[in-house]
C-alpha cells in the first residue's frame, strides 16, 4: 500500500496485510508500536483487511486516500480507500474493508456507488 499524510496513522500493520509480506517481525526487540502490533497478533481479532478490487461505473479521479467506503444502503463506514489507480477503462483500488464490505459487489466510495470485482493480491493470505 502507498500511505499518505491522511492515512499514515489510520491502520495497524495487520490491516494492510504487512504480516504476509514479512513486514512485521514478531521476535525482534523493541520498536515503536510493538505492543499494539503484538497484542493484535496474540490477543485481538482483526475486523478489517486490505483487499484489491476492480471498480467500474464511475470515475475515482477526485477520490483521495482515506475516503470512507460504505455498503450502497449503509450509513456506517465499512472501511477506507487506501489508494486508487486507473488501469485502462477501469480503476483498481486497495481498500481496507470489513468482511461484509469485501463480499459486496457494490460499494459506495465517498458519495458515489461503484460496481466492484475482487482481484487477487500478489501474495498469499
């Protein structure tokens, strides 16, 4: 993921799947945030993960990282946009979503509704 000023403190590393990229070392000595990261691994239950989706049905040009995502009829956020990039005629996004959000074919990103299709990540979860 590419983090910006708006998203730099919004996620714990596990939400961004960094444990699957060897981006977290659980046996290393002390580092900033170690207690929170270790607590999530050993005691917590992570409710949001990063997913890759193809998005069609609109333009994400004006959307910024950190924009909240919703189910089409929902008022409660089910995640946030991490980043978006155009790929031909469609957009691809990385978004930290709940399981319910990841299972939905429709997402409201900011104020606009989009059709989405799951895409594989370049690593195994």
